[in-house]
């Protein structure tokens, strides 16, 4: 299996980064190929510009967009690891989606009908939050899931098979963190079987 991990957090000394690393380690331990795209480290430009749009309309994709699309095409499973900020993903990841998952690559239209173009791709999402209270409410999590799992990835035909929330990670005890790492290993086992 080929696993692509897309990481969107500027903090390298964070528990979100530790989750990314544990995920990569778990895939490696199962002898899977792993690529990590750290959007801050690669200085990904999240702004979908007028020149980008004009080029894409003419079927000329900017080099940085094509490079990321190659990683998406390569992967069997795409794991997104990021904190929830203001009830959503960090702007750099939203911009990544806007620039990379463009019409003609991730979806197209036949008249009024939407044609998803990434149908064979599986997605796993790992979110961290700073509070125990905000996202323990299932209603709020369901709202996030609808936007992310259905309206973004589902729109392109991608299948979200895992969406995990790790709450109040800044306050987690060493035992709680260890439990999360064990959970991630189990999730990779399930992904392997799906």
C-alpha cells in the first residue's frame, strides 16, 4: 500500500506532529511506502490566484499543483493530519484543496451532472483540538464531518474511511497520549484490511 500523509500544522513540537510521525511509523512497520507532505515545510502556496485559474482553464496546470496531484495519484490512502482551527482546517490546507483538487483533475461536469474523478482513493483524517468540550458534542462533529467527508472529499469521489478526533491534546497525560498512539496503530491495521 502507498500512504500519503498531508500534514498541516506549523508546530513541529506538537502532539499533532507526533500523531503524523506515529502514523508514518505504523505504515512503515507494515512495510508500506510512505510519503509525508508537510505543507508548511514545503512552503506550499495556498492562494488560488487569477493566473492559476486562467492556466487551469486552458488545461495548463502550474508546476506546484501538478507535483501535488502526482502524489495524490500515487497514493492508495491519503491521510490528512491537522488541528481544528475555527471549526475547520488550517487555511494552508484549505488552499491546498482549492489549488490541487481543481476541475479537470478531481471532478468534472457533464451538463449539470458532477463527475467525480478520484473514485479509487481512500482518505483517513486525524484531527486534534485544544479543548475537551467543544467537539465532544456529536452535533458539532457531525457538522464538521459533513463538510469535510462529504462536501469536500466525497464530492471528488474519495471515500473517507476514518475520521478521528483527538480532543484537548495539549492537556493529555502521558498515559492518554500512549493510548492515542496505540489507537493509531490499530487504525492502520483497519486501513490495511479495508
